[in-house]
């Protein structure tokens, strides 16, 4: 994205929101992908994904004549150090060579314990973030910009695949669903029925938020997932949140993989060169071991899952974040979305009179069988 500025609308500053580090698939290059905001004098704040390729970072090694200690020191006089620079992808080899090795060290665990090595633990992301803050100390947004995704999966046919997905951000939303979920009706009829159900059950909410809801039909779960991610790349939120991310992310992965979508391509911003596109999901531990060797489970709300991909957004689990922000007050009585909504806002998830007597899997089975359009609106409700 180019700067849209002139003398009447100068740039006030730039803000670094977050940074993702990536290496090329052949491990010959590396890059930083920076989600930045450009702040203009007229109040406009424009998002952008900036790439810095093969950036060099610094590290320091104690001069040979000063290597007279065995333990790692908290600090060292700069006069006793030699400054080096290299790309992050070359750091292990170059640091090993600088210490007198052969450049074939394969792990940071051993090398970085050297009492003569400094600065290697500082990631290039930290250096770039600091540079932004140092250059533009007064340029920052008041709040992060957060989108929400929710998915519903098949409970009738044994596939467990995503059949409906909803994604909302500010005054925009998309509901994407598989065609076959609605039977043989033409696409335009399906959309008309969905919008009638939307007006009936969420019309007031849609108008109050001035929400513009798109409706998109896809052939399969992979297409539904891709449609939501495409909107994420278009709308550029800072975070995309889920309630119990471990469920949704796994289902999104499964749908994309089964139907031939590349995970790196789907999750990475389209502006990212193909050689840097990647997707990693690190599932939080569900067990802990105490000092006496006993093993206990970790509740879902306490598990911290991490998604890595070069995009304009990070993924977060709102359920886990909710628990962590309130941990000092002690455990609450349940962390399902229904329980938290009831406890904090005195509202529940969207319901219809015809299924008011049902809960859990029975509710989902009934709605997927007899109230398909209401079910699509139900999914959207969880995302707004």
C-alpha cells in the first residue's frame, strides 16, 4: 500500500501493531512482516503489511583477551566486546563462528549459554518494534481492532465438518455456508430465506450496529473457511478471536486440507510472497506434572494455543483471555460462551421458541434438521 498523503494531509507517524518472522521454504532468505498503521493529519489511520527482507541484526562477543570468566554475566562493558551483525536465519552459524567454532551448531540451547555471547536472545521483531516506538513515540491507537469468528459443524451425518461460518468486524460481517446444508434450493432462494430469518431474529441488532451482512455459499468446508479468511485479509483486523479456539482452528485446518487448499496460502496475507507463506498451530498443553510426578488435566479455558502465519492479524482465544484476566478473583462457574454471557451481560445465546426446550447436542441436531436458516443466524449471533 502506498502512502496517500500530500501537503494538506501529512503523515503524523507510523505505529507497529505486531510482527511475524518467516523463513523462505528453501531456508535461503528470511523476512519480517509488520502490521503497521500510518496516521494522517486528517484523522485517517490506514493499515498496511510491510515486509523487511533479509534484515541484519546485531550481537556481541567478548574479546578473546577478556574471556576470563566461566559464568554468564548480567552485563559487560562495550569496550570488552566485538560487534557482529547477520540475518536472523544465519545467527546460529555466525555466532558459533564468532566464538571460535566451526559454524555447525544446531541448537540455541547450548550456544546461547556461552558466557561470552550477548544479544542473541533479542529477536529482530523486538528491535523493529523498539525502532517504531523510538521514532514515533506519540503515535499509537487507543484500542486494538478485533474481529470474531464462529463455526458450526455437522452433527447429523458423521462428518464433523464445518457447515456454517460467521465472521464479524466492526460494521461488517459475513456468513458463509455449504450449499448442500440447505438442500436443493437455488442460491438466491437460500439467501432470501436466510435474510428473512436474520430480520426476524437479529433485525434490531443489525440496525443498531449498522451491520452490513454478506452471505456466501460454498461447495464444502474448505470453501467456507477460505471465505472467512479472505475477509480477514481484506478487512485487516489486529486480532481475530474465537471462543475455544482449539475447536475452530482444528476444524478450519481439516476443511482446508481435505478439499485441497494450502494452509500457508489460506492463512497468509495475499501480499506475502509464496516462499514465505506458512501456517503453524501450537496446541496448548492439556496436562501438567507436579514436583512429585503426579499428572493432572488442564481445563480448556486455561490452555494457551498459538497460531503463527504472516498476516495482518493474530489469532486469540477469547475464552482463555477471559480466564487469564480474571484469574486473581478465582475460578468462575463455567467458561462456556453461554455461561459467561449469562453471568456478565444477563443474556444467553440466541434461541427460538421452537427449540427452547432443547440444549446441547439435541439443540444442534434439531436446528440442523428443521431450522437451517435460523441456525445460520444463530452462528452469526455468536460472532457479533
